[in-house]
C-alpha cells in the first residue's frame, strides 16, 4: 500500500515543478544534425518544452504559411505540439513515461518536423524523464511464510519483491523490516540491478512457544520525495521437514523464436528433494513477483515442471522475458526454492516495412525543373538487425527517383522535364523491401497529376483550306468551317478564331467574310459575283486563352463558282436609231454568200458562256442559214424572181448554262440588183476569198476613205493656221494677253497644231475628269473653239467644238471666266466579256470596235 507526500493532482504538479527547478531548463543536445530535449513526465497541458523556432533558426512569422508541423504515424498519440505563432514546443497531453515506454532504460519520443516552401525536414528527440510518481507495491498485502522449527540459524527465506514502475533512483531502492527478535533482512541485487529481500533466521524457532510471527516489510524507492510500500508477513512455524527441493542450477537460459506457436515447450525444469513421500513430491509454480505479462505468455505444469508457451510473442515489444519459478514439496512445513529462467527471443522477419507519405506536393507543373521535391516518404520496419534494414525504390519508366535525406526518410524528386500532353498523370509505385530472409516488401502507389502549362500552340487540322462558293450567295450564309486543336487543357486549350486584317480589291476583308470566334464557322457578308471577283484568300488565326497566349495561322482560299446569271449580249449587228438592223444583199449572190456575222458575248464562264446561234424566224427558211458556232449568216441558194425583195430574219443566241439564257436580234435584208457604196449595219463584211479578189468594191472603198481622211486633215491644218494668225493680229491691235485663248502665240503653223487638237492628249494633272482645252480655229477674231473631253476621251473618236464667248466687261481676270458645264456624259462601265471562251477570229474585229 503506497504512502508518500500525497496523492492529489496538485501535489503531483508541485513535485514536477520541484524536479524542473532542481534539474534546470530542458536540455538541448545537437547530435548528428538533430535536436534533443529532455522533459519530465506528468506535465500539464501547455507546459513549455523548447523554442523550436529559435533553435532551428526559422522565421516565426512564416511558420503558419509554411505549414510547420509535427509528422506522426496514423493513429499515434500526439503528446507534443508546436505553437505556430511563436514556434514553442509544448505538452499537448499528459505524458506517462511508464505507459509510453514499457521497457526500462532511456525513454525517447522521436519527432519529425516538416516545413514547406521550401521543403525541409528536421528530427527532434525528446527524452521523457522519470519522476517519482509511483510508490513500490507488493503483489499481496499479506504473505504467509511457513518455516520449519528445525530451520537452522542463518537460513534464508526469499520474500516477494515489490514492484515500482519508475526507473533509476525512483525504482525500488531498499527494503526495511520491522524490529523483531527472530528475523533480520538482507537486500540482494540481481543482474539487472533490481533489488529483492531475503528473510534471515537469527534465532531458533520453537513452535511450542510461538507458532506465528508477524513482521512488516517496507519497500522504499530512491526518489525525491521518497515513496514506500508495505506488506505484512505472517511467519508460521511448522514441524520439521528438514529437506527442501533443489534445482539443478540457480538460473536457466533459453532462446525461442518470436513466431513460436502456442504450446511450444520452452524448458523442462528439474528440482529434487531428498525426502520421501509427500515431503519429496515437488510442485512447480511462478513465484509471487512474476509480472502479469509473463503469466499471460507462459504456463508451468505443476507436476512435470514443463514451461509451455501460452501467448503470442513479439520481439519488437520485448526481446527478453525473465521468469521467476519456485519449487516446493508437498510435505508439511514445505519451503519453496526459487530459480530464474531467462527466455531470449530470436527476431523473425515477421513485420513488413511500413511506408508513410509524410508530405505530398501535388499536382506538379509540367515545366518543373529536374530535382523538384514531390513528396517526403518515411519507411519503418519493426524488426531488428537485417530484418529491420529497409531499402526503398520507385518503379521503372517514371521520371522520378528517391533520395535519402535521413535514415528511413526519402524525398521523391523529378529526374527530367515532364510533359502533360504525353503523360497527364503518373502512378508512382514505391517499393520498400527489408533485408530479411525471406525478404518482406510493401508497395505503395502515389498518384502524381501533372498540371498544364501553356506550351503548345494551336494546330489547324489542315495546312490550308480551299472553299468553293457559288456566286449570288445569300449574305450571312455559312461557307465553311475551320478547326484547330490544342493539346493543352482547360484554359490553355480554349481557342478563339479571328480573321487577320487585310484588303480584297481595296476593301477590308471584314466586309467580305466573318468568323464565329468560338466555333470557327465562316460566313459570307455579301453576295459574291464571279464576274467581279473569282478568288481571294484570307488568313484565319486561332489563339488560345493561356498566358502568354499562343496562336497559329492558316490560309483559306475562297473560289467563286460561276452561275449562269448573265444573258448573251448582241454586239453586232447594231440597229440604227433603235430600229431593225438592215442589210443589202445582191440578187446575184450565189449559195454560200456571207451576208454578215452575228456576234455576241456572255460575261459568264465555261459552259455558261459557250454560245450557239440559230435562225428563229425567217421569211423563207430555205434562203438563209446561220452557223451555230460562229453566227455567220449565209445564203443557202441563189435568189429567184419570185423571192421577196425584203427578207426579215430573227437570229437567237443561246448560252450553254442550265437553265439557258438567250438574246435575239432582228435583221431586215433587202435584195438589190446592185450594191451601193455604203456601210451596212453589220460592223464587218467577211467576203469569200474569190469575191474579194475579183470585185472592185474593196478598191473603191479604200480610195474613198483615203480621200475623205486627207481632206479632213488638210482642212484642220488650214483652220489652225488661220486661227493662230488672227489671234496674233488681234493681240497686237487690242492688247489681248496670251492666256486669253490658250493658243500657241509666236509659233508658225506647223504639224504641232495638229497635236494640240489631238484628243489623245492627257488632261493636266489635278484637273477634273471633264477637261476643257482651247484650240484655235478659223473664224472671226475673238472666237476660239473649246474641246471638252470626258474621262474616256483617250479612247473616244468624238470631238465637240464649242464657240468661246468673249469676256464680259465686269470680269477682272479673263483667265478665270466660267464656261458652261457642257461635256460628254460617260455611262457606267459595262461588265467585261469573259475570256474563257473567245469568239471565232472572224468576229474579233467587230468585238474590238464594239469595246
């Protein structure tokens, strides 16, 4: 029964405080790169242990941000904790040294401290110091010791030992016996430094005088304050049984593998007694102070002395078991003898390594440099020796490796650059294998996702796109779709499409097409016309939403397809004054005579512009025919007397489109006896070779045209010379300034005068499209002729001559007088004929004059 300074919680705290004052501040011992502290057990929650922030040289203000923490195994009790505000290590819950460390010796708490950004690992050992918080106790409060009256003086009787969970000086230190006249006490020390007491007979016993002797045995520890426990010993004096059992040896030693099954024979005890009968029959049993753990693991057969295994052994919990066995005969006044059995356990590789992921930093960026720490891994094997030595490795074909930082601690780092587009996630297999035989291993899988970085530009599915659009399309209609892929993910793979700036025929490309920025669908914003634009190309850009954004371009070629939307246009013959085109045909014309050629153009292309001619209506279908390809109108037979003198024909021109478009021209042919020397409505005559070589008509025409042209040019020269001379005389007489009539004063009439009136002269730069030039002409003094030219005057054969009005009296500057706005109005430019199909050579001169 324990006694001491008190049993209350307050008294325990006072004793702990007294221990701290006597022992000084917690010790800090740097050893092998780690810190070591000492703290007494039984401290209250919040008790100071150490200032880790100061001892480790860490910035206290960043401990919380860097997740400074103690790493422990799952399910382990957290006796100590760190205050992140000041970096102080304090007691989190009461520490009972006897509970934490069942075995004796130094009791250490191993702490792993982890801090991130950057990742650092520290090891701290905290030694739990024993305080004298337990008093010695005996298994029973009263012992009965039977001693024969024949016991000799000096006989020793081992007594039950007291147990004290404390260690060192706080454990059982000595025993004391209450004063009596028969017995004394001797304290013995075992090999493990534990103490036990023996009762020594100092005076002969006499059962007849005193049958029972009562003494008080007190066990004292060496703590401060001192604690004690007591037991009452009842000594009964028996009649003589003068021989006691004896073991073969005072102690036994045996080795046993820890995986031995229940029922295994541990040792066969053997004790002998020289007495006979019941006094010589021996019974074996555990002594009174055998610990409960031993009684759970082992069993002694009382009669045979066999020690059998009853429970499951565990080398990692205790490698040595000490059994205290006693042998006692069955006679009266039996005296028990004791011996010790030491059971040494042999370690068996029965514990596989334990792999613990202490800290994991995932996901990892794909552009993380080699050597980036992914996780901190701790391994533990509870076996000893080679069975507890562990090697750790990662699976093959992964860009990771393990680096050992401390014993049984590894860091998982990258060995090369990662690419999320190739492998988005890694399942890293970590294998921990011990050195036992056979070896045990543990595999743990760590999933490492790779975070995306915008390192891939978009890529179009085609190097270029060709789109064919039928002309006259509806504005806003979809014409095509472009698509691009980006192997990145999430925001880095979100693509937007746009059209690069540019111009098409001087207009911004945005007025022709648009694109949906999300889907890539392209739309025509206007109706396209094949005759105006046949093809164009645009640049489409696909850009992702990463930072910085990446983009790619692709060229889209758009080809406009022709549609039969233009009817043929008759260019020859052209009717005069809106009437029917007329032509003269000699009555003497033979079959095959070429009356004329009907010429037409079509602005379409391909089959849509391929023209065919046919005679739609005729006064006599047997008299004329039209070549379907060339449009040549020829006679089929010679004229007869009964044939009408006027033949009316309707020629139709049809293109090859679907549906076909057509145009018609009406002709009025007059049959005459002789051909007059006048031009017909046909723009060109195509006579047969035999006719043109023998008829004088061609010679007459050439002579007439030459004479008229020469006369016209001569009249122009004469008029120019007369006008210039009159102007010079008028200026000399009236003081007329040179800029008044814009002639060439001071120059004699020459061929240059013709150049001044040539309409091919370009208008001065900066003037308007309608430019007026003054040219001299013959006439009365004070008159000049003004030539007004339109924008197309360079190709025009027309000249308009207008009289020049004299200056008014109120005009200050004759050179700035206004002329009436009278000039040639130019019509809108017609569509140019398509060149995919050209008319025959016989029609080309007529086409040139028409253009």
